[in-house]
C-alpha cells in the first residue's frame, strides 16, 4: 500500500493589488486600498515518499518591495523541504503571480529557485507568452528569458498525465490555455484550478469575470469542476483564498448551492 501524501498550502501573504499591479502586503483581516483587489497567495506542496511537487510556484519578487522569494523558501523549510528537493512544478497558468517564484535574484543575479525540478506548463501558453514577452517590463522580460533558457521545462497538452498521480486538463477561461491540475492517489483526490476557482467565494456565486480571457468558458469550467469535486469527493485547492485554501463540497442543493466544508 502506498504511503499517503501530505498536501499543504504555502501561505505567502495577503496583498492589496491596485492598477499598478504592485502587491502591497496587508493583514488577512484588512480591506484592500480603494479600487484595489484583495488577493492571498498559496502555492501547494504535495509531499510523496519519492517526490515533492508544487502546484504553482508562488509570487517571487516581480511585484514590488513587499514580495520576495524568502517567504516561499521559509514555508518549505517548515515542511523540511529544501529548494533542491522539489522534483516537479505544475503551473496552472502563465500569469506571473503564479510562477514568478521559479527564479530569484537574492545574490544579485538570476538563479533558479528549484534547480533540480521539472517545470510543467501548457505548451500553447508558453509559446504565446514567448511571442509577446517584449510587451512586459524589463525585469519581467529578464525573468522569463532566464527561466526559458535555464529551467527544465516540459510541455502539457490538452490532457496530460506526465507523472504518477498527477494529470492536467486544459480548461481555458481565465487564460486561453488555463490548466486544471489533478492529484489522484487512491482516496486522496485534489483539484487545483488556478484562478477559475481561485477563492472559496466563487463556489456559490454565478459570475463572469470581465478580466478573464473568456469569461463564459470560465463559468462553464467552474461549474463542471464543482460538480466533479462534489460527486467524486475531491478537495479543492484555492490559490487566492485568504482563510481556508483547502475545502470540500459535501452536498449540493439546487436552491441553496453547495455546502462547503473547510479544512484547517
């Protein structure tokens, strides 16, 4: 019988994010600045006997002075995992707040944060970003070009099962090539869907997010994933959730919606 995996959120902080795209650190209980969004950041660590897997790579240092790679590395150390022990990183989509933790400049120059890891990304998404990277600021271009040239990058297709227990599926919506990531190990079943289900509040709200690449597709994918999570007893992993980034949907009432069970 295989040993159970340990799945843990790696809380990097809660931020007020304005139109300048700078992440200003606030307390969990604080409101964001006027006209800004409140976002929390949680990559997820999956510890197996022979692998340490990340679902998304964290915020890194591209978003202002309140962001740093140190928080992510400190979080990993609390789980007795070093930067060299991360084996695989799966990226839900290629917005930089989800994968800028792949590299850092703590020593004054770009270095891979997880030198021995394989980075799994959407092929279509990576090629699209590569073709438009010159639109980003100089720091972001330098980061992306460094990762593109130095990291061990492998591509995900429409449906992929690249390593044992992990599969991905292109669901689109928030971005054109957005991925839903699945971890399935016996009775341990998890779904991480990036910003399609980024917060707990999205479970019982029917909304079209105007900033999505395809808001209608986001709504369709969200409904499908919620139904699967409830019927097949998956735990949902919500990257931008502040208080309870891991939760289950234990029942559905057509009038009242889903009953959500939060996990500590």
